[in-house]
C-alpha cells in the first residue's frame, strides 16, 4: 500500500528546518570551538558548502524518484542494491544516534539534574505517539516548534550582537587545518536535516517540483541562522564556548541579560523536540523502504490502514532510541551521527553523478565536490566515532550477506 500525498511545500520546508534548527544549534558549538578554535567560521562555511552540494544531489534524485526512503531508494535505482543498502543502513544508524542526541539536549535544557534521563525518554515516547497519528499532525507540530525556535534564537542574536562591543571574550585557540576540518565534520551534524524532506517523497504533493524547492529553501534558511548564531557566540564568548554546556545561555549571561536565560531554555527545548520529531519521521520512512525490499525485517513494511503511517517501524525506532538515551553520551552521539550521515551523502552524490539526460538539474562538478567533501570530513571525525561507525556499518553488511546466502 502506498503512502498518501498530503505534504505541501510549506510542510516539507518546515520539516527540513525543524530537522536542521534543532539540538545542533544549542549543542554543537562547544565541541566545534574546541577543535576549530579561531577557524570556527571557516569550518562552518566548509560544512555549509558540503551540505549544499549534497542537497542539490538529493534534490536531483528526489525529482526522479519521488518515493519513501531517500538515498536508499535512489542508490538502489541508480547504482545497485548493495549501495542502496549501505546508504540506508548508514542513514538509519546515524539518525538514530541523532535522535538520542536531540532527546538528551531537550532534557538538558528542560529538566533539572536527576530527572534528565526520564524526561528524555518521555520526550521520545510522546513524539513517537504523535508520529503514529499521521504525518500531517507531524508537520503541524513541527511548524509550531520551528517558529518558537526561531523567535528564541532571534532574541539571543539580537542581545548578543547588540552588546558584543562591550564584551571581553576569551581569545579563541589557534586554528589548525585538521582542527578546522574536524570542526566542519561536527558542524555538518547540524545541517543534515534536509534529507528528511527527500525521505518523505512518497507523501509530498507534486514531489518533482516540491521536493527540490523545499530542500533549497530549508537549507538556505538554516545556513543564515547558523552563521548569525556562530558570529554571536564568537563575539561574546570566544574560546570560553569550548567549555560551556549551554553556550547560548552563557551568551546572555556574559552580556548582562541573564534574566533572559529561560528564553534560551524554552527555545532549546522546542528546537530539540522539533528536530527529534522530524528525525523519527524520516527514519521511519527509510526503515519502511528497506523493509519493503527485505533489507530489514518484512513486518516493518506494514502501513497502518487508518493513519497511513508505518507504525511498526516508528515504534521499533522509538524503543531503540530510548535504549541509547539510557547509556549514551551526547558528544559521542554527535560524532557517530556525523559518520553515518556523511557516508549516506557520499553515496547520494555518487548516485546523482550517474544520472543523465533530462534527470540532470545540476552540474556534475557539484556532486564531485560533495563526494570529496564527505570523504574529507568523515576522515577528520574523532577516532572513536569512526571506529564504532565502521564496525556498525560492517555488521550491517555482514547481516545482509548472510540473509542473501540463506535466501538462495
């Protein structure tokens, strides 16, 4: 049974923004400043360029293959089932780690010490329930959360930049080439949400026209927001941001506006929930697509007759995310997520490069730059994240090899 086409351009753009303007804007600055130092803005630009190249590849593929599953489906069609599996598996494992990071960031801002893990678990369960009631409700809730997030970030940027001339930030550490690339790899975590639009291709109205426009609009809006926030953090905190657990709250404190700290907490909570909601939705659709092709258990391919959602996949993903929240660390989750997502986009660029004739909407040079950028950034990530990510990807490959052999 196909999914129903109910999402408009506004819905798709909101889901993309909700995925990008989420926990990353509140949690990624500390590790990024710690490794990139004075090269933070350069790292952000590099991450944005790689994200743009990847976005054009995703948009070009989605226009021709408007089905659920994103690059999993595109790579299967363009370069073969094995590449599709690796893309889909990388997406699922990377984004499940992202979900855990979003839930933990929400709890860090919304709950007192001692209650953060239960609150993070409750957030995952509540949003999984929202997803199970249909994608239009998901889009509506995401719109509301995105508006709340943008209003709160506007307050932080206005106060921070308005009083930056009176601030005395700690000098940033000196930048190194490796540090800047590692910072770009971590910052890429914050830009990867536009893929959520493509994974919902089977539910978008007029997908060949809507999906490419929504991807560009969502990414463009996120780049502007992240540049403004990065300049604010550098101008007010400088190197002190590397040791901060709540950089944007510290921006207000350093400028004499600590009374507005609750605004940041509410904004962070709303943004984290918006990103978590959109992520759970996207992973569910990729899981559905993989289950249809028997790359994941077939019982996950069931679509609820009434709500038109892959309810079994949504519930299983929520259970796994809850398990990770109970044992994981936020910074490790960010690095592991970036590893999986960069591999996913590497394959997306390869698939888009293979397209010819009327399917081509962008120069192949963009796909070459995107693929090289993914390779460069994935090799600059923290060593532990790369080792664990490689092991999990190989585990998935081994499981598929065994399944294929048993099937034969």
